[in-house]
C-alpha cells in the first residue's frame, strides 16, 4: 500500500487500511552508518531507508546486510595446513 505517514506517496509493505502497522507506527530516520547507501532517500527534510523502517536495528550487531556502500572482505588464513590432508587433496 501507499505510505501516508512519513514517506508519503511511496510504496510501503507496513501500511494497512488502519495505518502503519510497524512498531511505533512510523519509520525511523537513518543512522550515521547509512550515509552513502543507495537505499537512503529524502522525504520531508529527513532521510529514510527504503528497505528497512528502523535502520538502527540492522547496524546493532555489525554491518547492515542491506547496505550498498559496505563491502565485505575475507580474512586470509594463516597458511598452516596439515601436510597429510594437503597431499590427499592433491591426489583427487
């Protein structure tokens, strides 16, 4: 349905016939970590996330999984490998 509270005129999955069904009844503004994300959009002089109504929850336990400006990097292993297992892998 179309949002009638904060993001007026935008499609919102939390809108119902009785109003916003999200906890608190409104979307919350983005946090500092969201700066630079492609999902942030400006509505009524404030910035909101188009994917998540409460962005602080996404950043609570680390990086947001929806953030378009954060890249994940893999850690290099220490290089230690059991020689017996390595020889078996090479044999395949």
